[in-house]
């Protein structure tokens, strides 16, 4: 059953959305010698608080590598990666792990839920990892799952849930610790059109209402209208950025 969205946040002028991600001249390669492949080629990329920034482009252009660098999963060889005012490329591994746990949420195409755990237990994992008691963490996870339309399903295991319900558990897991940056890798790829749009509505209305920054890597042009900005990537660089939020603001003004 689709969650009822009571309202959408009013558009906010771009100057009121501070930068949360600022990448400049980011370089990343894989392999050595003749097998070395240059994936990121001096990439520049920005994301702002309270906005959804889509990262699109053909397979192999460097999208997943870029969000892995932004998310602190991979390190870059050169360039600057400033996230929430901190230079990730200058952090020691122990501090970086703590920073990621405190500030980042991740949603993947594969839901990556643990099959033996209930929905509430899966969603509570980030809080438990931060030292919260199991009882308190599961209570917070249950409240969020209910907000996401899973009331009555919180004690079910992933095998007892539909694909759309599993994706909502993954969203709850990503949001339960109230991260400032949410990184989504193909979040609608395995969902039908209706379920995909429901997921995007949830991301927009649950995540952005807290002025979080949301980065979505996607090939799914059915959801492009949810983006505030669309960064097009080709051959390891950002080739074009569309500011669709301004277009939507003008469109709403014309309708009024």
C-alpha cells in the first residue's frame, strides 16, 4: 500500500541551500602499468542541502566510483573532496570511519538486508553500530518504519516482504541515524514504475524535510522529475549540470 504524502516541501531559493559536497579536480584510477584505467579525470561535482542531485550517464562513465569517493569508500589520488566542511582525502582511516557512520546514509540497488533479522532489526543497525542499546535502536527503527508505511510488518524478515517493502526497510536503515548526506545507487532499478515513484516520494518528503543532501545515481529516466539538479557524467567528468529546481519553481509560478 502506497504511503500517503500529505505535502511537499516548498521550493527554497538556491542561495539558501549551502554546499554539502564539493569535489574539485578528483582523480581516480584502477590497475597498474599498461592495465591502468583512469576512471575519474579531474572531476568537479557539487551537492547542496535540501536538494536531490541526480548523477546520470552511461555505464562505465565513473558514477559509482565518484559516489564511492564522496562516501569515503574509496580514496582519490588527487583533488579535493570536501563533505560537510571536512576534507575526506585528508582524514585518517579511523576518523573517516567514524565520520561516515555519523553523517552518511547509503541506499543500494540490492537492498543488502540481513535475511535472519526482522525489518526493525535491519533498520536499527546504524544506531547499534553507534553504541545505542538494542532496545532503543529498534524502537527508533520501528517508529521510522511505521512512518514509511510498514506498520504491521516491522517483525517480518526480508523474505516475508515485497520488493517495495524491502526497499522501504533499506530507506529506514539509511535514515534512522539522521544522516546529513544520503547516497543512493540505483534505488529504483529493481522496482516497477509505481513502486519506484513511491520510493522517490518517500526520499523526497522524509529525507529532504530535514534539509539533508541527497545524491541519486540512476539510469531511470522515469524519476528524473524528482531531481533538483541533474549532473550528466561522461568519460570520468561532469559534462553538464541542469538546474531543474529553477525550472520547477518557474513552472509552479506559471500555474499559479
